[in-house]
């Protein structure tokens, strides 16, 4: 009875928790799974016997799946935090995953327009960008030019045509 609880309850839960911890340290799901396989392989032949090898493979797969899911969730949380920081007026730091929600674009054919800062802070780090939208083609093209080159980032805020 105690062996069944160990195999079906304690070891899977410990594998899930330790996979999350190791992923935060190692930052690679394959390394997490390889680490667990090595640990369970040692346990197979040192303590349990060769029948435990099937459980070792299953726990390794569980560890890899947990690490992948944890990595996806962490990436989603990071993207949400990055976009909320951009909406609050921080400088564009991460290649503009959501800058299209910040910019105010005017879409007319062959016009030159200027974006406006959406923050009320006059010391905002968003440079004003000059852009040209051409709609004479099948796929409209957006050309950006940054007028403020002293900030170190050029073409910081780009907009997608809606």
C-alpha cells in the first residue's frame, strides 16, 4: 500500500513541483527532463529494481511536459507585464510586442502623418515618429522614420494598419 502511494501520488507530485523549480533555475525543459531521468535511473537500479524503469520514463515525460507548460505560462505572464508597463508609459524595451495598442495612426493613401504620445507625462521616453502609409499597392507599406535619434532607440513605436 505504501509503495502504491509513493508511485502514484508522492513521486508525481514531487516531480511536478521540482520540475517547476528546476525550470526557473535551468531555463531549459530538456535539461529538466534529463536531470529527472538521471535521478530516476539511479533510483531504479539502486533502490527499486528494474521494474521501476517504466515509472522512471513516465516521470521523465511528466517532468518535460510540466516544464514546457510552466515555460509557456511564464512567457504569457511576462508578455502581459511588458504590455501593461508599456501602456503605463515606460520606454519601449522589448521590440514592441504591443506598441500597436499605444500609437495613434492615421491611415490615408500616400500621406505623411505624425504619431502622438499617449501619455500625459511630458518627460515620456517615446520619440515622435514620422511615418508614411502607401495604399496604392495590394499590401499597404508603412515606412517609419524617427526624428528623435538622441534617445538611443530608433523606430521605437510602430503601428499595424487595422
